C-alpha cells in the first residue's frame, strides 16, 4: 500500500522574510481623523452623557428610598416633607451636574417669580402736581 510522502523539510526556513532595511522604509504622513475642536466636542458630549446618566441613577435610587420611607411612614405630612426635600435635592443635584433639561424650567420659573417680586417691591414715586 503506497503511503503519501509528506514533505518534511523545515517550513520555517522557507518562509523567512527577507531582511528589512530600516532606512529604506518610509511612511506616508497620515491625516488626523479628527481635529482638536472635534475631539473637544466629543469629550464634552461624553462628559454630559455621563453626568445625565449619573443624575438618572441617583433619581432612581432616591425614588426607591422614598418608596421605602413611605412604607414606614403612615402619616401624610412626613411623606409630603420627604417629597419636597427629594425634589429640592434633585433640582440642586441637577444644577450641580449641569443637566440642562432639568435646570432650565426651574430657572425660568424662578426668574419669573423674582421679576414679579421686583416689580411689586419697586414702586415708582408719585408725581407731584
């Protein structure tokens, strides 16, 4: 029975790459993929996304904590007090984390309230005839 003869010569000796002359290898200059302003914008967007995600995680944890406290408290006054404290805490946190869509509306309401109060406290002196 004939057996197939395998070529058992040293394969690694045949596949040796030719020596590379380091001086002759020249690389073409690459164009940058992004400019510095694009990279800064990407970094700022990533930071904003991380802040928003962090805010929502804290919002969920606060809501779960409030639900736990509501189970323990039977009266309506402590529950209302906890809700108000949570809202104040979350608005302050959103302002600190610079979450835009949470801080814009309270700032508008506060600006209108302050504007109305300034108009009411600022009384024009009466003209004398």
